[in-house]
């Protein structure tokens, strides 16, 4: 049994519907658990007081915003190489979820920045690259919406996703060059293994990140199934019109 | 390829409109800026380099939607696609024609518009250099965007939404070169990076454009 079996929309739908309730439940438990743990049962940080608690929404949503685009990139590649429709539809399904995550990250960042930096917005490299990521999401979704023929739309948006990824990366490093920032570096550098966040904040954060991840997967699966059914309905309609 | 380039240039010159329009648009943007932010020369000279870059970029964007649309409507794009010339070559020639007809006049006119915005004296040379180095990338990226939206009815607005985020790195480095030049600072790595982006896009974008055109024409 290989993963490509689920390129079959029927199998994909069946599996998705089977695991969706579990995923939804799990994400609810993890997100609520992480947030309640983080909000109610962690001490205030020295310098940040209670504002530190927004980290439990901000970091997970930012994480999923970037990984959402990454998932679209992988799906686009699979579509271009192997032409599995489910893959193209999954990329389409992920875009609105990713854009919401981006908005959440930008919004919570602004709310946190107001008391801490004294401003809602600065043209900091991280903030700027996120705004640019948001624009890329918008363009991608607009292109999907504009093309009627779904196969052409899948082709063109996939190529846009590939090209966009290259330019998003370029922009990421270009804005670094352009302006030095206020935003702190990562507190959980995966590459070096060290971290500057105390366990008491880190553990609920991990729970919240896992929760957002499962939530993202659940939303994307649900939306993909919806898109598959929509496509099937359109085919049935077309058949009826011909008969 | 040369025949195609000549044809595109002839069309641009003889059909009117497109050729001078971008230039006129650029001029109007430059004229509107002092109205919007005030006529103070010291303020103007500080923002001049950035405004000129932004104006040139928007003017480039303006003529993109006609790049493939006319050829698509009268069917000559399909003919070009079946011609022995590879589609990648066609994409490259289209980008070159767009650069020659739209971007090059902007580059030539930019110093004159710099006077309007009281651009500091050392900035003129760097402005032209940065535009010369950067605008080919704008044309190549724009050709890709034009190919994406070629068959669409409301392509124009969508085109801007898709192309403008792709312009970000070019704009950052290009405006940085012009700004540093105007302020008399060392140019530093901005110019090599800008040139690098241009070379990279020129080398790779025609392939992406051709891939898009192939799918768009098949549908």
C-alpha cells in the first residue's frame, strides 16, 4: 500500500471522512488545552507581563501560515509531475486556511506590538515578509477564482505557486537587507537545538502548535473533500445536460 | 526571432498608444507626487529616488496586459505557438520587445523627471544605472504574469495582483541603489544583487512563461 492510493478521490474522501471527526476532536482538545494552559496557568514574564500570552496564538498561526504555503508548493509539484487531481484540489483548499493563519499572525503581532514596541506596525523584515506572503496568497487565490476550466486553473496556479515560492524566498532575504528589524529572533532554533524559552512557556506553546497543526490538517481535508464533491457535482450536471 | 521582435516593435510604434502611454503615465505619477506630499524641495529630494523607481515600475505594469492579449484575440499567438520557434524563445522576445518599447523610454526619461523631484546631483547616474539593471527583470516577470492572465476576461486587475508581489525584490534592490546613490553613500552589495536578480529572472523566466503559455493555449 503506497500513499499514491489516495490519489484516488474516492479513497481519499473515504479516509478523510473516517478520520475527520477524530482530527477535529483532537485539534479542539489541543488548541483549547494549549490556550487555556497558556493563558491561565503560566506566570507573567518579567518584562512582558501578561502580553507574553499572545505567543500561544501568534507563533502557531505564523508556523501554519508558512507551512501552509509549503504544503501548497508540494501539492503543486505533485500535480505538475503526477497529475493527481486530489493534489491540485488540496493545494486550492489550503490557500484560504493559510491566508487566515497569516492574518491571525499579523493581527496578533500588531496587538502585541502596540504595548511592547509602542506601535502597531513597523517595516521590520519579519513583519514585511509576512505581509508579502499574504499578498502571494491573495494572488494565488484570485487566479484560482478567475479561471473557469479547473484543469487549466490547476496548471496555472501550480506554476504560479512554484514561481511565487522562489520570489517569496527572494523577498524574505531582500527585506532583511533593506531594513534591520525589531522582531526578536526565533526562541526555538530547531537547527541548533538550543532554546531561550523556559519550559513553563514552552510546553503549552508546543501543545498549541500541535493543535494548530491538527486544526490546519482537518480544515484542509474537509475543504478538499468539499472541492472533490463540488467537482463531481459539476460533472454530473454536465452529463445531465448532455443526455 | 528577429522577425518577431521587429514585428512587435513595428506594432508598438505604428499602432500608437502603448508606446507613449507608459511614459505619459510615468510623468503624471511624478507630477502628482508633489501635490500629494507638498512642494518642499528637501523632502522631495529625499523621496525622489524611491518615487521614480515606483513610478517606473507602475508604468511598466500598465502595458503588460496588452502583451499577449492582442495576439491571443486575433489568433496569432496560436500561430506563433505552432511555429518552429520554441515557445521559450517567443517568451524571451516578447519580454525584450516590452523592455525596448516601454522600459527603455522610461529609463531615458527618468533623469529629466528627476529634475522635477529635485533629485540630488550624484543620484542621476545611479538612478539610470539601477533602472538599466533592474527593468529587464520587471519586463521578464511581467511577461510571465501576462501569460498567466492571457485568456481571462478581467485579467488586468488580476495581473497587477499577481505581478506586483513578484516585483518586490527587484524594487527593494533597485530603489536601494538609487537611494544610496542620491545620498552619496557607498552602493555596496545592492547593485550586484540587483544585477543577479535580473540575470536570474532573464535566464529562468522565459521557461516559466512558456510553460504557462503552453497550458493556457491548450485549454
